[in-house]
């Protein structure tokens, strides 16, 4: 664009979970489709430095960036929509803001002054927002403010937005996402919560420029006029965000509502023409019109909260579309699987993914499920802890070490087939200390992994403390498990596979963090393909009465 970076803030009102992340990503997609460079940032008003130490039940999945930041799951949506990597600068928490300010205070940067929320905390927030524009030179920085307007903990963020709006004038705008609930008893959509949440913003000195109204029913013209009048926004800046079948519909719904046009007009940019979204639309067509279905089991211990595995679920959506197949995920709780009922749990399943995780809970169920699919030639995909469980299972049932385990689970086992990484042994603190982010992996020529990736040098993201114990490597390889991917610098095993099995691959890394709409991950694509092939094989066999 060659001009100054434009800043767009997305706030939320009335209630949480309205989908600010998806609206931000959808607007970003529309702007990207018009040729602009865009990034999205999330500001989280909690005191943790990052979500890395949070239980998934608290905050869903922890997403990991290339540069090793443990971040909010919305960053996963940003990457999946835009196909552009995010970094540490894209997710900032109150904890980090305060930590930066307190470090500066200790250094003496504020010598002689009282350090206060305004201006010191708000200045640090403003600095973290503007870094993306200044250092990376994006045309647009979209900043999503976590939480709901009116929360005590969001106040410094809204104040920072007020100041930036004042300082930047036409280079900045605020989109407020609200809820227009439908009262079934009255048979009406209600605008009052929106009016109140805009009032709450106004009390803090921020006039939103655009209102995105989440609703279950179409917003009639009179209602839009009413909202516009009460909230001092133009009528065309009242945007309807109706519940969608899939999150991937939202960019097109926002385009239909002209969100991108209104944004560009308000920022005094050319709003003619439309976004180029051909690839996106072709993905959506394949996603919504599968030619067939396949049932894939996902074994994990947080399955009550599907957000815990959101990147895996979305990777299956991408891989399903690539294969023109609808992947039906069967969520299986690892704690419920026993040797007696495993066959029952696996009924109808054509592929099994065992999920990442930490700690002992549910481990034995995961191992049992892996034994079943290994013995029954059902495709298996193990991710991080899932790969480690596959190693334990092989050690117990093929190498004949019934006590084999990971030292994360049993420190005293004589067969420590998964062990703490050397450079993790001295680590005592928990926050941000795992092996995190992108590392290289060298793939063995001739392996299944090489065939799938189509190359021998890859880079994938990590989040773990334990690893395959190389002391056992030759025993595993002699018994038929191939260590087909290794880190060239440290020799850490990154990929395992069973060449004799139709599809049995475990990875120490997290491929799900790299799958996007524009670039579905090859391992997920091939795994889905193999699962469909198993189903076709079974169909053919039953037709022949085998
Ligand atoms: N708990 C295991 C480790 O730390 C696996 C981690 C994961 O699945 N992300 O190595």
C-alpha cells in the first residue's frame, strides 16, 4: 500500500464467545483478497504471561507459533484463514504487559516517576500494538481485544484504544461485536443489549465505527436503522453476523454484508472492486459437497471440550476437503478405553488419531487403542504424546517389555523408552520452558513419510519435554519400527512408522499447527486418504462375502 499502517480494533460486548476471532480473521481474509498485507493480533486481559501453563479446560488449545510462543487458540484461526505465520508479537497478555513495565521500572527506565496504569501500562499496550505496524510494515493490523467491554480487566486496553484513536484519527477504526438476541416468547430480536454495550464503550470514551451484530435471525432494515440511531453509527455500518454452518462461511457472509467496503471507506481507501477469493471458495465447495464420508476416531482426555483439539479438528476439515470426503470425528475419551471394550469403541472407525497431552490420566486407554489398530491394520496417526504412546505400546507388546513406559508416567521403569530430553533435566520452572516452536527434521529416503511430504527436509512445530530414548533405537528398528524422521542437530526422533502396516505414523511434533485452508497438511491429507482406502477395501471384501 506504501502508506501508513491502518489499525483496526475489534472489541466485544454483551457476552463472550461471540466469535471475535473469526470475525477478525474473516475481515483480514477479505482485505488480503484485495491485495493488502494483513496481520491479526490478540490482546488477552489475563495475568498469566501466556496460556502455556493453562489447563485446556480453562482456555482450550494452546497454539504454538514458529518462534515458539505458546498462544491463544485464535492465532490458529488467523493462520488457517490467512496462511501467514504469526509470532510472539501476535498475542500479548496483561501478564506480559505488566512484566515488561515492571522490568523497565527495575532497570530504572522511569527513574523518579510513579509508575501508573495510565500512562505506563497503556503506553506499553500501545507499543505492543504498534510493533506489528512499525517493524513488520503491514498495511493492516487488526487487534482483537479479548474479554467483554465492561470487564474490569479490559479497562486499560479500551483506554489504549481510545488514545490511539485520538492520535491516529483516520488511520484507525473500531469494530464492536455485539449480540442481538432473539426472545422466543416475544418472537422478537432485541437491540437493548447492543445499545447498552455501546453505551459502556462510550463511557470509556470510545465511539465504535462499525457494529457487527451476532444474531440467529436476519436483521430487518428497521432494526438496523434503530441500532444505527441509538449507537451513532451509519446504517451501512450495522453489519449482520448470522450463525453460519461453518466458520469458513464467515468471510463470504461478511463480504455479502460489505464489511470490507465499509472498512475501506471509513479509512479513506479505495473500496471499489471485490476481494479475490477463488481458492477459498473452491475449498468451501469441496468442504460442503463431499462425495463420501469416513469415520475417524480421535482419542484424547479433554474431549468434553472440543476446543482443546481445535487445530486437529480443523486440519481434518482441510484434509477432508482435499480428499472431497467428509471426516466424521468420533471423539473417544481415553479414560473409558479398556482391553475389554476397545473393540466396541473402535467399531466403524477407519482411522485413529491419538492426541497430544500431558500426565498420566488416560494413558493406558491410549495404549490399548493403539494396540487394537496396529493389530487390526487400521490407519494410526499419533501426535506428540500419541506418538510416545505408540512407542510404549510397541515396547510392551512387540519387544516384550511389559513394564515399558515414559518417565513422565513412571520414573522407575527399567524400560524408559520415552525419557526426558537431556536439556530439560535441569529445568525446574514450568512457564515457556518446553522444547517449543519450529525445528528441522530430516526424513529417511524411501520412507512413507518421505513419500507423503515429497521431500527429506522439513520443519515442524514442537511443544514437549520428553522424547524417544535413543538407547532403544536398534531394538525397535530390528523389530520393525522405523525411526524415519530425526532432528539433524540433536538426533531426536521426530517420526516413527511401521512399514509393514497400511498406515502407522507417529510424530513428535504438531503438524496440526501448520495446516491451513490454502495449504492442508500432507500428513493429514494422506491419513484421511488411507482411512478412506480401508473403508473401500472393507466394502469390496464384504461385497465378495469375504
Ligand atoms: N507430555 C509429553 C511431553 O512433554 C507430550 C507433550 C505433547 O503431547 N504436546 O513430551
